[in-house]
C-alpha cells in the first residue's frame, strides 16, 4: 500500500503549477506616464516675417550725345556741279573760297533737284562762311567761277562763338551762347550789311547798306549769320 501511494502522488508537479499560475507584477507591466507641460510655461512666439525691401527706382537713361560732323573739303576750278553730303542731324556751315577775278556764285539744290538757295554771289576773290543745312540739306552745288575754289563743310559747334562780343570781317556764321537781350553792331563796309538770328525761326535783325552802328533786340538763337564786305563788331 505504501508503494502505490508514492507512484500516484508526484510532489514535483504541484511545485511547477504554483510557479506558472503566479500573477505578474502590475507595476512592471503598466505604461510609463506622459510628462505634462507645466501650467505656467508660456510658448515661444514665432518671429514676424521681415518686410521685403522696396525695389530701387531704375535710373533715368542718359541722353544720347549729339553726333559730330567731320569736316569735308571739296576743291575745284571753274564752272562745275558737285555732289555734297546730305546732312540732317547736325547743323553744318559751308566755308567757300574763290581765287578768280570774275563772278563767283554758288547755288544749292535739294535731292529732288529743286533749287534751294543762292549762297554766294560776288565778284573776284572771296572767302566767307554761310549756313549749309539750317532749313533743308542740299544734295548738289552749282558753282560759277573763273578760278580755283574750295568748299569746306564743318560742324556749327566748331565755329567762332558769340558769348556777348565778337569781331570779324565779311560773311560769317557764329555759334551763339549768349542769352537773349540787346545786340549792338557796327560795320565799316560799303555794301550790304545783314544780320540774321537762327533759332526756332529765322529773324532778320539788321539789313543796311554801307557803314552801320546800331542796337537791336537779340532773340533766343543758336547761330548768327552775318553778310558783310567790311569789318564788323558785335556786343551786348
């Protein structure tokens, strides 16, 4: 009877069941608590975006420089018809010379062949300067002469300047830098004495024969054209 009881009852099985059925520790399996922010801690404000800088205004374009006209010299002898450059963007003058003893005349013609102006009509030797394209640019010169002649075309800005006083002899064109006001002129020649002011229009200031001494009003102008056969003076 003792032997049978020892086989049916195994004391090791009770010990194993006791270990398997024991409950796990609750503290070890519980999730970790989430940390809450402190109540008095303020959130950092986001920085305001900086304003975009205003674009700088574009600089005004500089005015284009006025082109210059390089001198042109044409030489000849006796009667002739010559081509001359058509210049429309720069004021140009023509300086004419003649070494003969008879009539010297120069007539300008346009591109269409129409007559524009009688520039010079003198007897014998001549040297003088006259406007070239102040109204319309010529394309041809008809020259009547018995001797050698020259035609020199040059920029008005290369001519003598009237800034309040000037002196000269014979036909001349002056660049004007003086302001509008009074103009006193003298002439000691024997033939026609003419002063023309060129600006927004052409003004006849003096038209006399022989010696002259007088004062006239000078309008706003860029050039003075003088026709004379003697010495002349200009002053304010």
